[in-house]
C-alpha cells in the first residue's frame, strides 16, 4: 500500500492518528524573561509615571509635619500633666482619709 492510499483509507485510523502525531513538530518553549528583571522593568516604568513634588511643595509639607508634631506633643504633654495632677490629688485625698 502506498502512502497516499494509507492516508485515504479510513480502515486504518490508528495509523493515520499516529502519523499525525509524528507529523507535528514539538513546539519550542518561548523563553520567559526573568521575573526579577521584569519586576525591575515594571518598576522603572512606574517611576516614570510618578509626579514628583517641587522643592517648594516639599518644604511646605515638611513645615506642616513639623507643626503637627509640635501640636500633638503639646497635647500629650498637657494630658500627662493633668492626669498626673489628678492622680496626685486622689492619692493625697486617700492618704488623709486612710
């Protein structure tokens, strides 16, 4: 039987299936880029999209942070002073009662 007859003959399905499998060449693996390299490339692209603040904006923001830190520090100092005064008054009261 010639090759053409084997292909045309439906009586031999096993041979045609196996010949189809043999005919297909194995696919070459596509080379994947290194994950770390891809991460750095993505990082570089994202950093290009960032709008960086000007020097004037940075100084203004630093000033706001310093004022907020001072305000919170004074608030904590006042709360500590008042709490200490109340606790000392309570100890003095219980000392005289007991």
